[in-house]
């Protein structure tokens, strides 16, 4: 009954009410809310802290994600374009292709004319990737072998 009274005063569950085992006799004699309040002030009756939800697992997962783990299909939410915007993907692709083409021109593996052609095609969105550029150059025999 004392636990129930204390719980109603605090507005919590009876599970959270703790009565000091050394002062059980005093607690048994307390029959009014005023008596219970007095025991609360004397710390003979205390309220145990609320049990929260542990974030330990979340912290561990976030550490793994910072390393690039747990990013596979089952963990993804949203469209591909929501995770990496269309424009950002385009910029990454075009920059990579331009860097590749510039490098090939500097190493004289492609001519200036070929460079211009590939550069223009990449700007027009013709190539899917760097690999596509290399395949295109090999198929059209526009690339010279290393000396």
C-alpha cells in the first residue's frame, strides 16, 4: 500500500518506488500520504531512475558506418538520386572523364583532334563512365600504345 501511495504522489509506477530495507517498520506505520511524504524527505522512500533505451548499439553502428560498412542494399532508404543527387553524380562523372582524357592527351596516347572529339562527347553525356571512354577509344582505334 505504501508503494502505491508513493507512486501516486510521484506519478510513476510502483516498480520505481524503493523503500529502505532498514526502515521497513517506519514505512509500515505510514498510512497517509503526509506520512509517505515525510519518509520521502528523509530518503527512506526513494524513486529509482527511469530506464531509458540504450544507445550503445546505435553508437557502435554509427562507428561502423563512418568506416563505410553497413551501406548495402538492405540498409538503403530512398532512391539512388536521393543518396547522391543527379547533378552531383554528373559532375563526378564528367570531371573523371575530363581528367582521364587530359592525361591521355598529355601522354600523347590520343591526338588533339581525338581529345576534342572525346571532350565534346563527354560534355554531351555520351559516355557512361571512364571505362566507357576507354572501350570507345579501343573500338575506334583512336588510342596509341605506350612507347
